[in-house]
C-alpha cells in the first residue's frame, strides 16, 4: 500500500488566526482535493485563493465576495477550481502540477489575515504481484510472491489479515517479497480484490453528477484492481444493461440515455463486489467548468455556488 506524505507550512499563531486544516493537504492524482479554511472570522467579506506563498493579483486563482455574492477568476484559474461561500477551495481531478504552496487571504471588517499551506499531489500507484510458480504441491513446496512497487512501506495480507514473519511466512526486509512455506490452498495469495471501483467520466462529473448536452458524447470507464481480473456489469436507472465491458461511450446523448449509471466490479473467485454511480443529466444546474460570475444556465437562472454555502 502506498502511503501519501504531507508537508504543511503556516502555523496557527493564536486562537483568532486563520489556518488551512493540515489533513486536507493530502492529494492523489485524479481525485478531488479540498483545502479547508479553519477559524475564519464571522465578519469575513472576501476570500481569495492564490498559487504560491503570497497573495498578489498575478497568482490569484479565485475569490469570493460575500457582500455581492460574486466570484472573480484570476490568472491561475485552470477551470478545475471552485470556491465555497465558507472560503474552502476545491480542486477537481487534481494533477501532479497542482503541487505547491497555496495562500488564502480573508478580508474582514476587522482586518485582513493570510495563511499558506503546501499541497502535495502524488500518483495513485496500483502495485503488481508476480510469483515464482503457477502450480505447487500442497503442503510440500513454497511460493515466493513479489510486489512490484516503488513504495517504501509495503504490507501483505492473506485473507485480509496482515502478514508478519512466522514459521510458515517470511517477509523480506524491504517488505516487497513474501515467501510462504508449505503452501496450502487456504493461503490463496493469487486471489484478491477488488478493493474499490473508480468511475472516470468525460465530461468530468461533479459530486457524482455529470452535466452533458443532448447530442454530445459521454464517456464512462470503470477501473478496479483484483486477481483474477474483475468482471464488469452496468445498470441504467435500475435496469441491467447487456454491456459487460469496462468502458461505455454514448456517442450522441439522447433524453432516454439520461439518468443514473452504476458500474459494478466483481471478482468471481473472491465473490467481492464494489460499485460506483454517476447521474447523467442536462446542464440545468451549471457545472464548475462553465462557472462564471453573472452567468446563466439553460433555464435563464443566475449561476450559484456549486459547493453550496459550506
């Protein structure tokens, strides 16, 4: 299992000082990252987020003015950021180049405060496992399994129980090799997962909602990790589709194709099943990629904050 490191700067100096909550500064490529503002003053009038260790206009990402309920977009805005009314910054589908310092400025009636934090985005690594043999004589021969990973902290599991060196199992000093003496059918090291199911979409979904125009192309892909490889099933509005691949492409979206899609990944050997869902709908509620101050959605309504009030 790969662990994600966290570096943070900016120390909370007093009970009234704003700060960026450290636990939110963990990021994984392709996932949402939240930078949550702590101890914001009740009389805050404007929140402004910037790339880097200062709050100049040239490195501004996005700001929110609570007095006018409006947002401004700066030179560092990539189209993947959104700012809540409470001053929290959301980065959708974080990228490796999102790594770096982030500075938030809060302008309040009683003065201005700043806080800086370091966000580290790392790759999601799915390790591979190889073994030295495909068949053994039970209770007589041994099996060596090697984890192909660059991680420095590796934990082995057999039947979901962490493995430590004992009379039958030996873990190498670097943790990457597991040797099982007198291999038995109950060890089952070649059968595992899935541990999760990820659902990638194009256009990007926001909080499980994918906004797409009628006639546009929509792509959905299921990703999971198991051995043997996962089998996939898809459901649309509660009905099972005949489609059994990991990818679905809707070339020309119709009204009948709108609704909730569920991707189910299952391992027929371990009998473990996971699923993820996404709601495909017309952009009546504008998505974060189209968000602009003073804009309107298709129904002529004023654009609102996609994250909500908090």
